[in-house]
C-alpha cells in the first residue's frame, strides 16, 4: 500500500472540492484549480476529507495512487495558503524590475530579457542597495510556479567558481577552487 496515497486529505474551512467525470476541482480564497484524474482511480469526498483509492494492485495503479493524492493535496494547500518562491540574482550589474506581469532581467547579456508571466502568478522584484535583487513569485498552482521559476533560473544558472547567476534564496551552490597559481 502506498504510504502517501492512503493518507486522507483534510479540507480546510473555505475550500470546496468537487469530483465530476474524473476531473477534480478545488476552489478557495486564492483561486480555483482543476486536475484530470485517471478514470480508473477512485476519488471520494466525505465531508472535510478527500480520499484517493486504487481499484487494483497493478503497477500502474500503485504508481498513480500516491501521485494523484499529492496533486490534490497540493491543490488544496495552494487555494488555501498559496505558494511562494524567491529567486536571488547574484552578480555585478544583475537587475530585476517588473511592470505588471512583465519581468525584465539584466543578467550580464548584451540585451535585457523580458518574460511575460502567466496571470495566475503574482510577481514582485525588489532591488536594494548593498544586497542582491530578489524576485518573489506567488501562486496557488505549485506546478506552474515551479515551472516559471525553473525557466527564470535557466536563463543564467549559478556557476561553481564565483557563484554568479540566478538561484533560489537559501540554495547552497557547490563551489570549486579554480586554477591554482604557479609557484
């Protein structure tokens, strides 16, 4: 039995979960999310608890049991609390500004990079003197938020010698020594 899949999901106050034709819809204060579920999997809503059950012990059903439970739990948590990710720009001259949903990044290339962010994501770029610029992204959709953060980070990954690049706040970069001088 899947340890993750058999755990029930508790629904907080102000959140509604509905299941119709193998589509799970979760509504809350932060928004509304939908997830299509394998029609063979059984999703039951009993009062303030959601349970995901599998029809058989086949390998496919076992692998999807914990997956769908985690996806539904992430949706419930997202519409009630929301998710926040912070990115830090490390490097001389690296800047970030935003006008609405357009994020403008200066990452040491010959041109600034403009990224149009989805409407579901709230962005805030803060640049203080004597500290690295910080980009704060908020959303109810954990998958979308992670995908956008990965896209921004891929524009200039942190390099191991000086640590320059776009990294998550609190992320540890494995550093290398570099060339040793001739004696």
